[in-house]
């Protein structure tokens, strides 16, 4: 057994809640009069999505998907596998995919295509964190909470080997 070293706090819960409010209000404005479906990507997006959806004043439903592209390693393998598919029909719906972090872009690039292929009317992406230096495929991200450096991030839903998701702030692992 080894101990990981957690860095200093990068983003506080208070800052995240403020950001959820800002983005939630933007979504409310941009989809006025429409109904939306938020699709959270398990498990990392759960904390962020819970904050965000409370700030959206629209008719909305939620669903979840689970995909894997990482094992316990800190770098993407580039392969996306669906471990839990949608439970609802999204045909003709306005979908917002909610993610914890966009790194290489491989996962969301795949998911955007998949959700479009299931007949969604529009597909947008909302992520808590964006790590642009990690990008391997080009992807338009519509709503970004915070941009982070190319470090391995944990906390507020993000894990290392399934741990640290419960930290009430965003931090990183020391090398
Ligand atoms: P992408 O396909 O490389 O964009 O990676 C997306 C997924 O990789 C995210 O949903 C995360 O689960 C995971 N991931 C990417 N970077 C980090 C990180 O810094 N910390 C924890 N998980 C990460
Ligand atoms: Mg994840």
C-alpha cells in the first residue's frame, strides 16, 4: 500500500457553486421555452451535475451513462466502452452532456456522436473542468466551469483509482 500526496486546494466548493449558478442561468436563458435532458457521465460528473441542475429553471429530466477509457492509469487508452447505456429515449430531445473533465477529448467526441446517433435534436457539452493541454481530438465544449493545468486532478467527483471523489474541492496529485 502506498500513500498518494494531495496538493493544495485549486478550486473551492464555494467557487464551484458560484459557477454552477452562472452556467445554470445561462442554460435557463438559452433553452427558454424548451425541455432538456441532462445526461451525466458516471461517476465523476455526479457532484457537479447535482449542483448544476438545481440552478436550471426549465422542464428537464436526467439520465446517466457510464463509459470507460481509463483503468487505474492516469492516461487515456483512447478506447471508449459503454458500461451503462441510456435508460430513456432521447429522440428529438435537447441534450446536455455533463462531464467532470475534458482531457484528450476522446470520451466526449465519442459520446457526442453516439447521442446524436440516438436521434437527439441538439447536443451540447457542459464540463466542470477543461484540461486543454491534454487534447488529442478537437471538440467544441459549450459550457466550461474552470480551465486547469495539465496535472492529474482529483476531488469533487474526480478520482484516482476510485478514491478522492468525495473531497469537497478540486485539487491534484503531486508527482
Ligand atoms: P478524455 O477522454 O481524455 O477527455 O478523458 C475523460 C475522462 O478521463 C474523464 O471523464 C475523467 O474520468 C478522466 N480524466 C481525465 N483527466 C483526469 C484527471 O486529471 N483526473 C481524473 N480523471 C481524469
Ligand atoms: Mg470519469
